[in-house]
């Protein structure tokens, strides 16, 4: 008999243990669905309050069982059922916020029933219940609902207090007295419950604060690491730019010199291939550097006046050299209203946009057509809004990949994708440059049919009337033969290329192999223009420029200084000593770019320098 009883007790214990584990697992699963520690703490407080008040109700119900049946006992029985229902709803995964409202409403009903049924309804226990409602309202439901429930309960207690004590109105519906044991138990239990609520919530708050501090420290550390990586990447790109551009400057420069030296037909063809290949390599380097500048938010527009129709014609002429297939028709369709219009804008970035978009169109179109269109959308007295379109009949972009077309390094997957090489930066750069101009780059594409890219840009128009071709094209041959030039450059190949290029305009330049010698040369002899390399031994170009500006002789300290640099450093424009320079010319440079700088120097009055 004893063995049987022990066995049954053991089975009952196992049953309780298993269900308790299930209960705890379910509770943890519900709690862990919330991401924040505070919300998890709120769920714990809610569940533990439901359990605590259920236990309190059970004890009070037992106390009432030893007394005469009364409405107070029935009230506690109903409250127990409502609290148990709240627990069931929690584990049925009803929203914990809704159950929080349900729980606070149950306690509110308990407070009101105390005030209306008991002889001394406004007592310490009733006030404790109000404090629990205030604490639970704020901690479980947040500020807004906490305030609402607090006002509802405190105002009702205050109102009833004043009505009972200062008026003849009697709102009581009962005149029952509290049991001593019931009152004592509730008093102690509620104090312990209030302590628990505040302790648990502030423990959860402290954990959250500690976690936030740890996260903040981690983010600061990560940001510092990211900044170091970005700085390292910047320095790497600046170094690689210098290392790649310096030999390219010699290759492109000498190729241009040889092409101007009346080469034989066979030699000219070889030189043109060399020039085309080196220019393509230069374009790739420029794209990589431009992308990183755009990514760092350092690219800025440089507004200059230019004639848009001539720029488009020059772009068309340069890109036409890439069309090697006779079956591909390459066309430029320009609105007549654009012709002979002088506008303000960044022609360098605009050229880069077209080179990337049109270059892609030519690369991915074996036969058919590639068209550049420029259409005037709006023409005011001082503005031109132009829609540019680049359309091709190439292989198109697969529909599933069109959402990623502007992502960096993206290359559409075609069955013949291996034959199309590239960095995958062209479209990303084009889009960012269009955004920089205040436009939006759109496209439509159908695989096997072709692609159409379009964007609209607004240009301030400088003059409305048509003027002569010579004036608008800037071909006023500014005299440059009188310029006295100093080349400060430590690379003998670059010196030779620059000297040979200058001789075509009858210019002879002096040479200084480092910054110190350049400074000495300027002190010893007057010059109109100094081509200053930035990276030189003994004294850098920046330091030499600074010391030249600090010379006491106004004729010498205002000499035009143009930096010759292969380092398109990510922070070149932000260098603190850039203010000592008048301009800079990026290696490798074209003959046209060099001549433009010479003409600019011949025209300029050096009062623009600000020390």
C-alpha cells in the first residue's frame, strides 16, 4: 500500500515537473520573440504579476472559506478566474500589450469595488493597489497608457474621498468590513510586490544601459577601424595613382610627340594603337579613382563656361574611334536650339558621364546602331533644360538583373559575358555623376533588343544670341610665346616629354630637379609660370610653393604656379597648402590641356592669389 502511494506521488511529481518545464520553455519562447531587453522585462513583470495576484487570490479565497459567504469572496473568485484567463491568453500568444491592458483593468475594477463595497474602502491596501496600477501601467504599457491609468485611479480615489468627507452624498453600495487576516496578508503581500516591480524593472533598465554602453563602445571602435581602413585605402589609391600615372604620362606624352613628328603610315598606325590602348588604361584608372572619390563624397562640380554643341561633337569624335565594326552605325542627333549656346557647367564630369554610357553601348553592341541624342526640353531666358539619351541595339540587360544595374562592380550575366571585360564601375559612376548634377539617370532595356539610358540636366545659359564660331570655341589664339617657364620635376622622362611638347609652340623651359632648386631659380630669375611637381626630393612642391609665396618681391611671390601631379589623392583638394597654388594639371595630360593652361597663365593677372 505504502509502495503504491509512493509510486503515485512520484508519478504526480514527474507530471508536475514536466508541465512546469513546458510552461517555462513556452514562457522563454514568448519572451525571446521581443528584441529589446526592456520589452522582455515588461513581459516578465506582466507574467509574474499575473501569477502573484493569482496566488494572492487563492490565499484570500481560502481565508474567505472559513467565513460566512459574502460578495467579497465571490469577488475574489471572479478575480482569480480573470487572472488565470490572462495567463492562458499569454501562452496562446495573444499580444502581451493587450493582456497588460486587461490586467490593469482587472486591478482597476478591484480598486473601485473596494471603495464601493467596503465600509472603509479608501485604506492602505486600496492605495497599494493604486500604486501597483501606476507602476504596472508605466512599466508595462509605457508613458501614455501609464498616465491614463494613473489619472483614472488616483482621481477616482481622490474624488470619492472628498465626496465621503465633505458632502452628504453616499455612493457606497455596501457596508462590509474587511477581515483582519485578509487585510494583513494583502498589506504585506502588496508591499513586497511593489518592491519586486521596481527592482525588476530597474534591473532590466540597468542591463539595457550596460548593453547600450558596450554597443556604443563597440561601434566607436568599429568606426575608428573603418576610418583607419578608409584612410589606408585613400593613401593606397593616392600612391597607386602616382605610380601608374607617372609611367603613363611618359607613354602618352611620347606617343603624342611621335604622332606630331610626321611618322610613316605604318608607324602612325602602330602609334595610334599605342595611344588608344594607353588612353583606355587611363580611363580605367580614372574610373576607379572617381568611384572612390564619389563614394567618399569628395567629388565636386567645377562650373566653367563652354559651348555644349562643341563638347558633344568632341565627345562624339573621340568615341567614334572605338567603333571598329563597320556594321555599327554611330550617330549624334543634336537639337538645333543647342547650337551656338554658351552654358555654365562641369564639362569634365559631363564628358565622363557620356564616355561611360556611350562606351558601354559601343562595347555591348556588335551591329546595329548607337545613338546620342540631345533634346531641348525647356528654354528660358537664362536656362536650358536638356534631355540626353543614349540608345543602342545591343544585347540588352536581362530583366531579373535590371534592379542591380547601378550597383558597383555589377556585370550582367550573359551567355557570352566572358568576351566583355571591364571593372563594372561605369554605370555606377555615371549615375552618381548625374545625381551630382541634380538629375536622375533612367533606363529601359530588353534583352536581345537594346537599351536606352536617359537623363535631364539644367544649364545656366550665359548668352542668348549666336556668336561667331571662333569666339565661342575659345580659339582666340592667346599669345604664349613670351612666357618664361620653369619646370620643377625630378623625373627626367617627364621633363623630356614636357619640354618636347612645349617646343611645338616655340617655348623653352628651365628645369629644377627638386623643390629647393625651384625656389632658388625663382629667387634668381623672374618667371611667368612654374610647373611644380608635388612629390620631389629635398623639398616638396607644396613647401617650395609656400616659400615662393613668402618672398618679399611681389613680382616673384605672385608667379603663376601650376602643380603637375600624378597623385589625384582623395584629399588633394583639401590639402592645407593647396592655397599656395594657382591651379593643377593632372598627369598624364593632353596637348590641348597643356595649351589651355599656358593660355590661361598668359591671360591671368595674379591678383587672384590669396595668401
